[in-house]
C-alpha cells in the first residue's frame, strides 16, 4: 500500500465482511486443528487475532482456552462481542496491544495461530524463532505465509521491489522451518476460489464504503488504490503467489 494512505483505516474497511481474515475456508482450518490433539484444558494463542473468528471456531469445537492479541481496538472489540454472542467469553482473554509488546511465557501454549501476521515479527523466520519459545514440547503452530512461483515477470518483480514485499519460495520456507526447530506436518494451499473470494470481499467493501460516504476523500483514495490492485492481482498475483497454511510441530 502507498505510504500516503492510512493502512489501518483501509484494513478496517476492507476486512469488515470477512469471517476468517485469510484466503482459507474455516472447514479446512478446523481440519488442520483436528491434528493438534486439543482438549478442554489446551491453551491456544492467536497472534494478530483480528476479529477473533478463526480462534472462535477452534474454541467452539474443543472448548479449549484461548488468548488473543491484536493492536486494533475495532477488531478486539468485535472479538469480545463475538465470544459473548457464542457464550464463550469465559474461555478467552483478549489483549488490545502490539503483539511484539505482549509477554509470552515459555512453553505455555499447546497451539499458536499466526495467520498472516509473521511480518509483525520481522518475517517468517522471526515469527518461528519467537513462537518456538512459547509452545509446549511437541506443541503446534499453524502459520499462514505466502510463497512465490519463479521466475516472475519482470514488471511484477519490479512492482514487488517497489513495495518492499519479499515473498519467499517454498524451498526457502522449508529451510527456515528446519532450522527453527519445527517439522512440517501439513500444508494447505489456498484454492483459486478462496483467493478470489478473499480479494473480492475487500474490493466490494471499499467500493460500498466510498458510495456510502461520497464526500470522504480518503474513501475515494482507497477506491482508486483498489482499482490499481485489481489489475495487479488479476494479471500477476493470482498466477504467481500462493497462500500456504502450514501445520508445524516443535521438535
């Protein structure tokens, strides 16, 4: 996103229609969580938890206990309301703060969710290095991370360089997992439909917001940016970028 645009304001608009705030169907998330041997006394940490929907699904299924951390007041308030609605507010604690400032006790969680929030720790390797210390022995991490198919078209490579978006290939992701003290157990790659739905919900949300607030200059700046991004997505990202959700176990 352009440095001139307020990224937090954009995401609060664009992600409003999402349940899971990633290109992943909740059925497939639960299928992966089912591999983690969760029980009622299991503890889950969701870093960058957003609106709380992902961890809510797991909490409902196994009646386990969750801790959510997200810097957004909008999303953490929505998560509180969501857990209240499902009668599970006593099964979670929600912290509105930067995850990098959140103190994580060593060996304290059975499962950590890090769905698209590795950049908060400086990237994929930084996230795994941090999370390795907080999962219990033989504990699990479910982490979402993009990967790039090479070689890239020259114009797309230049565009990514301009955005400073460094997307790794699958081989490098595997090397990082190995040296971070984890083993890869499962990998789910988002389908084309999941990607398209994920992006399209954002486009429509931004368009609807601009229509609702025709005098809001920032709303129309967001809409102009989305129109540019639509071309990038349809011409390049849809074909060269994959979204992977990986189940890792601490060795």
